[in-house]
């Protein structure tokens, strides 16, 4: 069985950048992970966000 492990390195990403340019990418990540989890819940093993700022809490609605 395949396990899906996603790693996102946020090194150098400022909150302002995430709010302007990153919102679209975070939305796509959330949508993709949501679809995979809905149809293949056994595949998502872990999602890790590394080197994030203290204000980063993840995409809205995604429990970290």
C-alpha cells in the first residue's frame, strides 16, 4: 500500500508573501489533500510543514 507523505519547507516565506502569493497555492494544497483524504483515506500518512514562522497556522480548516 502506498502512503502519502507531504513535506512543505517554508524557509524564507514571509507572512506577507503567503497572504498575497501563497493563498492560491495553500488553497490548492488543501483541496488536493481533501480530495485524496475523501476518496483514499488510507493514503495520507502525514503532512509536515517545516521552517514556518510562528504566525503560520496552516490552511484554514486543515487541522495540524
